[in-house]
């Protein structure tokens, strides 16, 4: 599409005579284009001069401006190295002229203008590197490389930083480059010679772009963003740069690398280097400490540039001043740094794109993101017009009315309207962003109020005084942040039902924290988390202790979906699979699974603690979480194992969840009962670098799964795993072949093993094999004689009673009429009746259908199981041991009573005794008497 048909606005000629002279240069073009040219020439002496120099090229370019730019780029690629410096300067004039006119006439959007300028910068940098590296190659100064390697910089890359990296170059930008080379491409003896040559090439490249000649310059080029520029060469090794960032990198450098992009030279090596820096730029946890770092940087810039104080338009800096471009960029980048480690979708380079995705992912209100986007575009357009006047790298508004009149004319408006718009937008940006970093200084902000002092003295000073000795408060910065949030924490602790108990629980949490800066910054930015912590500390000391060891789980609370609907097992599996796919290294995958699981585990506990879900829902969700971990990790374990030993022989293996996992009812502290069954289909060995016999292969693969689940790593362990329910128990192989399993279950299995099968469920692995196992399971149910089952269950019950005693009245699991006792009868009912359902309630119904118990007894057993299930789920959340009625008090007691629908502990204990007595009587009556051995 041609230029004339896309004009949407017209600049006014501030100096009419200059405008008329410029218009006269293009007598044959469309009148609308002439109007744009007249306005541009009448406002900008620089653009008028470019029109005079490039009128022969510009006139035909109006027929298709994008095509003209592309043709220019093709032409520049063909220029010989000895003519390149001159050709690039001519190319810069043409790009600047056409982009300026397209900007003033509204033909191109801001993104098209900045994108075109950036693409030219990329090309110019690439061609300069190619020419300068090529010169060194022709001299034989880069060992191991040929002249053909000039196209890829002979292992050297230029990283575009800042606006160039983001595709946002302004009209008169300098370009920030970091030049690196891949030292691994050179032999050890050749390294120093290659290094010296690439340093020379970098200096010559920068001079080619930067030096002012009679034809002007291409781009002012800054190489100082590299690590420690005062002592490092202009082109350094990637390995040295990586070591610097890992050990000494600062927050501003992390922010800079958000926009970093390999733009010239060896692009592949550059992008690979950027991937290695990903953990440095994007922290695994929400990084609210970055807010203070960014704020400190803003204050240093203001102080250095003398830009403090209220907004006044004359002389105001549109980039660095209050409400300016940098405010929006800092705001956007800091938000990205905070959450980008957890959410890769936030890792976009551009400011406008960053604001859009932050709103899309609910990190910013849509209205705020759209408002800042509009202000950012306006600010950038004002910046361009300031620079178009004389091709000066300035962002400073004029000091005179005449200067404002000129800029207003370039924007097609008048001085009064422009000033009003500027003041409104600058003020709104400042007000929208300043509160995020820190409010303007309040002289009385650090003065403790009387209410705060009263709250402090109401607590045991022996507890609060020892906080300074804790590991979390070792650093001055941690102390500074904690002192700001301490009054709020104490106030909220004082508002709990039992403040002293809550204080002691919080003390336990604080004492277990290994460090404090990140977490305290998180609390400061998200005060609602303090409420949650106080709630947990006042209710569940065990969960508070867990938090002190795993404080990163707080990230999940503000991640946007902490209180959304439960995604179910399939949704969890899909999400974890995506998390694992983002990690390249196997150990990183295992740690990522642990981080992910801890957050979801914490969510279930918080939802249960706050009454958002009941015990039954919590049990099902814990089971969904465990199943999802197994389902998503199993393919990763297989792939890692197959890398050494080849793909699984035959049909593969299936992982069966047994016990509570199979029944889809786990507690917060459950381990996992598993069986692994494989079908090699007669294949004797695997095919891989280190082939294994099929039996050995699957045994070791199973051990690899157990290790993946149980190994203590940087992020802890996932679950404890118990495999004693496999055929032959601990004496048999850890993985059982399908043929052996089928034969054993049909011909040799004990009654207790068939009882265990009533709750077996395939949770991971080969789907077809899992279906075969399920078919076998259903066929076995109902095949045992009723009397045999009941007799064996009676014996098992007697052995359990002899071996284990209840641990107090609040022990929900062990003892007559308690959960294990009821579950055993339910399994017997399912086995006798042939019921494929796995839940205890379904098993009790099956027992009633089979005539083992009456309908009334079924109801009594179901009531007893539900009450004690609620008690068990609550007690596991509060403690890893059965609860002691004498020690249970405060929020913990309230939680238990709420879950069990009881008024007092005495009331609860009385109800438990009643339901247990009825359950014990029903079970005893259903089972045959067991003769005592003499």
C-alpha cells in the first residue's frame, strides 16, 4: 500500500518558508504527501536537510515504503567491505527520513517506526561485524576459521540490549551492545590469538558505526553494559561473562537481560548463551526483593541527573523525569522479574508487550496496563519529535514557548493542548507507578505510633527480643524490611483468639527461616499474606514449621489461581508435564516437580484449614496430586533411563496405586503404596548403549522411579514410597512381570492380597497394560468363597489388635471400630460381592448387599468412618502424631471441632466413643470368632 493512502495526521509547518521550500523539492508527488513533507520541513531542519540530500531516492519510495526499506537492506548486503562505512551512513539517512515522515504522517504505528529503526540497527551491526571479522580472517588471525565464517562472526556475537534488544529504538537512539565470543569453538593453543583478533574486530566494528565523518554517523555505539567494563575487554568470552553474572550479577543487569537479544554474528551461540543465563535473570521464586532494588536505582538516577521534585514541563526529561518513559519501563520490567521465573509467558522483551501479558495473566489490572500503554506510546512520540528537530539524542522538553510551539506543530496540535496533555499523562504515570515502588518520602513514616508501641509491649519481650539472633535477620537489609512489617505482624497476631499462642507459633516459623529478604519483601508487597501466615501459625504449628522450611510456597498464593476451582487429576498432570518440559536437565525436572508439588500441597492444606473444602475433598485432592506426580514423572523417568539402556522392552510397565492412593483418599502426610507390573512380551533384552535383561531393566527402572519420588534434593523429597504390597512382599522382585502377576493372583495369592486388590488403581504407565490389570482385578473380585474371606479377615483383625493399640481417644486410625478396622470390613465386602468400586463407603454397601452386615450396621459404620476421617484429616494437618486432648487448644482445637461438628473436645470424645462402640459391635458380629492359641 502506498504512502499517500495511509496518511492519518498532518504536522503543521512551524516555519512556513522552510516548509514551502521542502515541499517544492517534490513537485510530482501526491498533495497529501506534500502536506506531510511541508510540515516536516517546516518543523525540523534535520528532516529538511535529509529531504534535500535524498529526494531522488525518496520520491519513488512513497509508492511502497516497506518495499523501499527492504530493497535498501538487500542493496546494503551486497556492498563490498571497503565501501560499507559510507553505504551504512547513506542507508541510515534514508531509513531515518522515511521513518520520520511515516511517523509524522501517521502512516506507520509507533511499533512500525521503532521496529524499522531496530531492523536497520541489526543489519548495520551484522554487516559491520562481518566486514571487520572478515578482515581478520583474510589476515589469518583467527585460527581454525575460514573466510566463510565471517557471516557468523567466527564465533563472535553482538547482544542487543535495551531498546534495541526489545525492537524499540527511538529516532536518535544510541545502541547498547554486549560483544562475546564462544571460546569453545577454538583449540586451547589458538584461544589467545583468536581472542586478540576478535577484540580488534569489535573495536573496528564500533568505530565503523559510531565515528562521525563527513557523511555523518550510523549509530552512537555503547559497549559498556558488559560485565565490569572498566577492566574487561570489549569482546569477552561467554564463559567469563557467565561466571560474572552467576557470582556478581546485580538486579539492574537481570532487568537489562529481559530485553537482551542476539542480533548479529553467531546468532546460534548467542541465543545459547542467553539460555544459560535464564536462571540468573528469571529466579525460580517470586522475587519481590527486586522492587526495592529497582526503587533504589530510580532514586540514584534522579539524584545523579538532578530530576527530583515536582513535575514542571519546561526542561522536563521525558525519559528519566517523573512520570516519564523510564518509570513505565522500570515498572513493567520489575513486574516481569518478580513473576517471570514462575511464568515463562511473562518473558517478553517489549514494554507494550510486557504490559499486555502482565494484564492477561492477572498481574496488573487491565485498565492500568492499557493506560500505561497509551501513555508510553504518547511519550515515545513526543521523544521522537524532540529528536527529529536536529537529530539530537535528547528527551528534554523545551524551555521556551517557541520550542513547545515547534513540538506541538509536529504533533498537529497547539501549545496549550500539548502542555495539558503532557501534564495529565506525566502525573498519571507517576501516580500509577510510584506507589508500587515506594510512596514519596514521609518525614514521620518511621516514627512508631502509640498503638504500635502498645501492641509491642503486650507480648512477651523474651520472645520478640530473640528475633534479631535468627538466621533470617542476619543481614541489615532483612532487618530493615522486617522492621517495616513488624508492627503489622504484631497487630495481626494480637487480634487472634489466643495471641500468645499465635506469637509462639510465629516465633517457631521465624526461627526456622534460613533467610529473610525475599520472604519479608513478599509480605511487604502483599500484606494479605501476613493474615494467612498468622492464621496458619495460630491454628497449625506443624504447617507453620513446614512453611519455614518451604516459604517459597507463598508464591502460589499470589500466583492468580490459588483460590480457583480444583483442576482435577488430569488438569494437574497436564500442568506438571508442562513444568517438566521447560526444564532440560533431569535433576532440574525432579526439583521442579518438588517445587510444584509443594505449592499444590500447601494449597490443599490452606483450603482445608480455612474451611473452603471438607475432609473428603481434601483427601481426594491429596490423592489427585500424588497421582499427577506419578503420571507426569513416569515418562521422564523412563526417558532418562532409556537414554542409557534403550526403550522399555515389550509393552512397557504400569504403576498401580494401592491402599489409600488406590482408594483416592490420602492425608497431608501419607506415603504411597505402589506396585509396578511390566510386560516384556518375550523380549529378552533392551536395545541401548548399555542393554539390560528385561527383568533387570524393569527392576532398575522401578528403582529409578522410587528414587525420583523419594530422593532428598535441594527442594526436598516428593513422597515416601512403600512397595511391600507386591507379590511375595519384600522377598520378591521390585517389578513383577505381567505373566507372573496374573498367574500368582489366580493360583497363589493370599486372601489379604486380594483384599489389597479391591483398592488397586493404575496411576501411571502403559495404558493398555493397565486395562489388562484392571480386567484381571475385576475377575478376581467375587471369586473367593465368602467363609474363607471372613475367616481370614477375622484372623487379620485379631493380629492387628494384638500388635497395635490406640494412641489415645483422638487416634482415628488404629483400634476397634476405628478407620483401619472399618476399611478392612469394607474390603472384605467388596471382595465377596465382586464390587469394583474402591471407596470404603462402596465397600460397606457391598458388604450389606452380600448380607455380611445389615443396612443399619452399614449406616453406623459409614457414620463412624466419616467422623473419624474428618478427625484424621484435621489431625494430620496439625501434627504428624495423634493429637493429645490435653495439649490441644487454641486455633488447632477450633479447627478440629469445626471439622468434626462438635462443640467441645469432651463432646467430640464422647461421640467418638459412641460411633466406635457401634462400629466394633457391627464388625465383631459380622466376622466369625477366632480361636485363641494356647
